C-alpha cells in the first residue's frame, strides 16, 4: 500500500538558486521553484495508517526551511572551486567567478546540485529522521524543478 504527498498541492515547496557547471545552459546562475513529492510504501499499522500525513509534512518542511530562498552550492563538487573567506563564498569554474554572502548560501553534501542529487539527499534525510515505523518499507522522493519535470530516488528502509 502507498501514501503520497504532492508538494505542489500540499505546500512542500521551496525556491533556490543553483548552477550546473558542466551543462552549458545550466551553468549560468538561475533558480527554480522546487516541489517535493513523497511516496511511502508499507502496510497500515494498527490504527489503519502508514504514517500520519502531518508528521510527514512536518519532517519535509523542516528540511526545506534550511534551504528555502538560498543559493545552493555543492560541498564536494569536482566541477567548481568553492572557497570561503570571511563573510563571503566565492565560486570559480570555466573562467567565471561568482561571489555570494555566506549567509545566503547553503553548502549541500552533494557533488552537483541537480534535481537527481537533491532527491537522493531528501530521501536519505527523511530515512534518517526517525519518523517511520517498522511498517514503512520505503520512502521515495521526487524533486520537481517545475511542473512536469522531476527526478526520483527510492530509499529502502531496514
Ligand atoms: Zn536549474
């Protein structure tokens, strides 16, 4: 059995800036209105539910709060050089140099801030959040960069 939350309708959305240095168009600084869709697979517990929707939305909202209206940079990106000095963070790749106030930036534990890697990040963070009972077998997260364009990761739970 499955339950799902569609971030567009359920308000699990955030706005963020990013770039993907190795893709020409995406290497220019831009942003997206992102939404998360979350699917849980499992069996209903003795109360007849897989998980309280409110708990799932709260856990997802907590993750989103940290990155909403921020510039997202990869902390292990091989395609760019990221340096912090004082209150600013500078990024270099392909002859370009950007500088951001450190307070506007969130360093993500990713190689690329792509929808694909973001979906893996959210699936992992939700798996670690401790909100799932033993009746939940897997959590899947879809990261949408706009309606009709999503990347998905399915994370099985032990
Ligand atoms: Zn983009």
